[in-house]
C-alpha cells in the first residue's frame, strides 16, 4: 500500500521531504482529513516541500496524493497499518502480516499503469536479447525473473555484479532490452548500466520508484 511505498523510499527523500514522510507515516488517518498547511506545520517544513514530497512519489501534487492516501487507507484490511509488536499473539502476527501482504498486492493492482505494462510487453516480445539487472535483494529478483522466463521458454540472462552488467550493457544494440530492478532507484551502478544500454540503442524497462535517477533512464517505467 502507499504507506509501505513511503517507508521503502524513506532514504531517497531529501532531509525536509523525509520530515513530511515521517509525519504522514505517524498519523495517516489524520493527514487525509487536514489541509496542506496543517501537514506542513506538523512536519515543520514549508508547503512547497510538501508538494515536492508528493511529486517524489509520482503524484501531481498534494490533492492527488491525499486522494490516493485516502483510498489506500479505505481499502486496507484490518491490521494492515499496524506494526508487529513484541507482545503480539501468534494470531495477531498472522493477521498483520497477511493483511499487509494482501494490501500490498491490492495497492500494486490499483497503481499499475496498463499502458506502461503493454509497452513493456511489446518491447520484450520483439527483443532480440533480454537482460535483467539488479543488485542486493533486487539482484535476487532479477535472477528469479530470469528463471521464470526460462521456464516459459524465453532465453534471458541476469546480472547482479555491477562490473559485469556494465560490460553487458555496453554491448547492447537496438532491439535489445534490459529490465533494471531497484527498490530505491538510486543505485549508481545500475543507473550507469542503464545509461550505457540506452546509449547503444537498447530499451530499458525500469522497476523502481518514479522521480529517481534510475527511473529517469527508463524507456518504460513500471
């Protein structure tokens, strides 16, 4: 859900934007019922900073962000916004963890851009070569994607080593495709490899937060 997305991107925000993020995370139900001035005052930042925070998440501004936050809260299952606590019973933990997982999937469904998905599918369908790039936990996702493509009969490669995917990216040409995966979208090595791939004429499908350096390299952003 939206709150999980904000938590994931905390380290990508500027110092002042992070204050807004923490204010939203601490009292999301209050934020949806207040105006931008109240949130700015609570976070001890200016109103333009709140707008920049909203745009960092991919929204046009405060009103769109507030609407999406309200929708996210309204659709959330009971327990989805609650953090596990030390004194939780096993049944409490099961409810919280499952509710958050379900809500993450619902939020993903509600926020995916069908046009972007179709463009990505067209690129992959016509590509001469498909490569997945990721590092750390995103590298694991890249290798899992490669495995799933293999099982579907589509030959691909996956690289999690920054030196290797930089070399591979430099060899790509038009009609080749890269899927670059990053939870935060600010990994310098991935950004460099995406730039090299684009320079050679390849398409780059990016799975990363909007407004990040890696997202700026995308032919298609998901």
